[in-house]
């Protein structure tokens, strides 16, 4: 194996990136990246040199991360992740996608299963104890989804005695458990596990972020049992990109990339091609370069 020093000497001369190929959307176009442009020994330099990155995302959430028949996921999170990889000179062929569910995101970052997580991942203080977040790159909010013909539930204040489905390790589940203790909460590994129970009446409500629910509502529209979102969003869920806790260099660099794509139109283009087909155009968020103790 090459040491970082030796590698930098070689890498400075080497052009690592492949030209953009097969990308018809422009959002994930890969520029040529000089290996030597990243600080020696940084995660960016290591990934750029390897030409490979492992990214955790959701596989069952339309609009943000949904596995396509080809096996590769699609959605806004996926586009954001591809742009970041592209800035390292890594094209789609160099990305290994790993399905992350809500509860295994921190463990997968900590144990190195993935280099980063882009997966409808709310930035919060508890998670910041374990990993670090770049972003936010979008702000969602918790909502409720019922069958379209349900007229009993209009907001979280109606959840007492209701059977509510959500996901282990998610902020919406924690919020229900803490603030709406009279709801009967059932937790599964992934949000799609809640859909059949909702359809057949085993649960009354599914709760998570509005934008995830919006994907399931859109998918259900032409079925015999359509869903609807009820009420307003009742939390803020700022979406961040999870990286190793101590890796401030990588976090700062991703924040730089986010600020650049907020500015140059690539963020909005990624949105319009994915979640923007169903959801309204969001305001550009402000990156939070918080200090870690
Ligand atoms: N954004 C929330 C979270 O990170 C809910 C969505 C999810 O579970 O991915 O917990």
C-alpha cells in the first residue's frame, strides 16, 4: 500500500476522474479532479485516489431514495450524493450504494461500512454525539398519513388511542413516544413495512417526514386504497449528510460543496428532477458549520 506521502507525489500528476459518461441529467456530471487538490491524508484525497466511495441511502423512499429495477437507487438524496462523489472525481460507476434504514445509519458510519450517509437524515444533538453532519441541504417536517377516507385524524392531538406506525431509530418515532404517549406506537425497520398494515387497517396512521409520506401518497394515488397526508408538519427535520464524527475536514469540504451547488443551480436541478416532480420548490437552506466539542 502507498503511504499518503508517496501517494501525493504520484497523485499530484494524476488525473483521476473519468469524463462524464451516460449522464443525461447534468446534475451528476463528473468533472476532472486533480488528486493533489485535496489535503494530504484527507478523506477527500483517499476517496479521490481510490476512485470509489460507499454511500448509505434509503432504498424504499420514493422521491429521496428508491431502488430502481437496475438496482441503483434514485431520488433527491441520491442526486446530492452523486454530486458530492462527482466533486471527488468519482462517477456513478465508482459509487457503492448501501441500503441504510433509520436505525443503522450511525453504526454504519462509526464502523466504516459507509463513507457517508445521505438518507433523509435529521441533524440533531443526540446524533451529533456519535457522528457529524454536513448540511442541512433540505428541511422537512414530521407529518401524519392515513387512508384517504379517514376523517378521524387531523393532527397529532388526535393520536390518543390510535395505532401509529413508524420506524425504529427515527426522530418521528421518538417524538411520538415522548410527546404523544397515549398513541399506540408500532415500530418497524423501514417505512414501507408500515404501508400494508395501513392499507389493511392494522394501523390507523403512519408518521414520518412529510416528504417521505408524500412519496407514498403519490404512489398510492392510482390504487384501490389511496393514502393522504393530514394536517400540518409539526416538527422541523433538517436533513444532513452524516460522516465520521472526528472528520471535520470532510464535513467542511461537503459544506463547501453544498454552498456551491445552492449557488450554481445544481441543487435546484437535482430537486426538480426528483422530489420536485411532486413537492414544491424549497427555500435554499443555510449550512450550519457548528463546532464539535
Ligand atoms: N428524518 C427523520 C430521521 O432522520 C425521519 C426519516 C428517517 O427515518 O429517515 O429520523
